[in-house]
């Protein structure tokens, strides 16, 4: 059965699983299995993956475009 999954992944040009590098399964893409999908979810929930954002100081300062001209 494993070779069938490999052939399906090759046919559909799916990228390899980001966790284990095996061919991705169409049912669980971009992962090869539910196990790898769960590993990835655990990494997000454990904050091992981080999407960078603005610094805390930048969040506290209003931008110049937000200022309203009240001199009128």
C-alpha cells in the first residue's frame, strides 16, 4: 500500500512532507500522514514556530497616518 501513496504523490506533484520528507499524501497534504500533521500542530501549539510581527514598542506608538488634523 505504501508504494501506491508514493505513486499518487508523484502523479499530483505534491511537495514532500515538511516533517519527515516522505511524499505527501493527497488526503493529508501537505503531510504524508495524520501523525506528521499532529507533530506539526504540536509544534505550533508549543510555540516552536513563530511568525514575526512588530515589536511591542511599535505597537504602543501610533503611526503618523493615524493622527487626525484637529487644527481646523
